[in-house]
C-alpha cells in the first residue's frame, strides 16, 4: 500500500484512535506528575507510544511513526530502572504537544505530514538532555569543582531528516 492509495477510512480511523492514544499518554504523564516515577504510568506511556508506532507504520505514516518511535526509544533508555529525572516531564509534554499538532496536520487524503523536522529534533534533543544530563568527569567530581571539560556522556542518536516533500 502506498501513501497515495491509502484508504481514507483507515486513515480517519487511525486519526481518531491516535487522538484517544494521545489523551491516554497525557493521562500517564499527569499521573507521573502526581506520583514521581510510577512504574505503571511509565509502562503505560511506553505501551501507548508503541501502539501509536505500530498503527502509524501499518498505514505507512512514516513521519508520525518515526517521531513516536524516537520518543519511545528515548523514554525506554531512561526506564531501566524506571527513573525520569527533573525536567523530563516538561520535555515529554512538549513532545506530546507537538505530536498532537502534527496529527492535526496530517493530510487526510495522503496521510503525509509535509513539515520539516527541525522542531521535533529540538524537542527530542531537549528530552535526551533531560533524561541523560551531562556528567562531570571523574577528576572534577572528586575535586567537587564545576566541570569545564567536554561532556563525557554518550550522545543519543536522534534521527535528523530534511524537509519532507
């Protein structure tokens, strides 16, 4: 199935379901605001994003699936053990807000999202930084001094693509 031949009814069903799933993800996030690092809410958020990825991939909605997959992978990197550092909830909310906006802009005939990915890259980078803040090097940690050395933390691979046509 190509995007051009996407069944309009299937796309409309997905968009309705995606809004329901997005609401569920936002409820999980609200739960995490009340009960810090609740494993059930973290798993619910992950499962909800996984469902969005699977459904979007099934309809070949590549832009939506890719963004949700990257968001899910970033969250999964922080969940062993379950731990969302300070600032992560705001970054997650920003990502979900962008996803809601993107779902509104999916072309109802083709399923395409003709936007550049600059904003989502910025938001995913902000989330990656919130989840994995740079660590001071060992010598600065021992000296208890501010670290001015290049960050030693591993960089997360955020997919950066060009404008979608």
